[in-house]
C-alpha cells in the first residue's frame, strides 16, 4: 500500500544546513514562518486562538535510512524507531512550535528546528488535554537525563 502526500505549504527558516538546525523544537528559540498555499488559507480560520501548533512535514533532504542509528543526544547505537533521527523509511517530521501570529497565509512561529524550504504536510492545534501525558517514560533517554 502506498500513500501520496502533497504539501499544503512550505516552512521558511534561517537554517540551510542540517548541521546548524536545533535538535528539537523544544530546545529552539529560532523563529520561522509557515507559508500555507492559497488553496488551504480558509482552513486556517480559528487557528490564531492557539498558543502552539503541531507541524507535520517532510524531511525533504534526508537520505537513505538504516535500522540502527546513534542519536544526536547519545553515544550508543539505538533502533531507529526508538529515536527521532530524521532519516526514516517515511521521512516525516513533527514539531510543536509556538504560534506567534497568523496573517493571511503566513504563520509566524518560534521553535523552528527544520530546514528552510521544508514541505509542510499538515497543521494541528496543540491541545494540552489531548497532547500532554503525565504517566510517560523516556526509555534510553531517561538515563541520559540523569547523567
């Protein structure tokens, strides 16, 4: 089974080199702008009431993936699906960013951790009641936090 996805917009940031991008949106204060294509502008209605949004996008400059990787925040090899490494079978990225402003088809954001020109696949509102978990475990990363 295959799925065809078409971008609904493009994310603009100051990052042009993968090595310069922040590791995660939660660790970034970088600003950026999400350009939503004209056909989807009406779907932005009511989005300005949310403080944060979830961006789903394509890692458009990722290369082939392997099943094991050494994550950016670790020094041991891990299974790909136990990491957020960008080179994946389906190169889909997810970032929760602060929504600063909505004007026409442009969304100003803070917490940019993606490359300039990143194809935007979807936008979802961040709703703490749905998205915050209080019984979480962080797997191998929990040991890194204690170190």
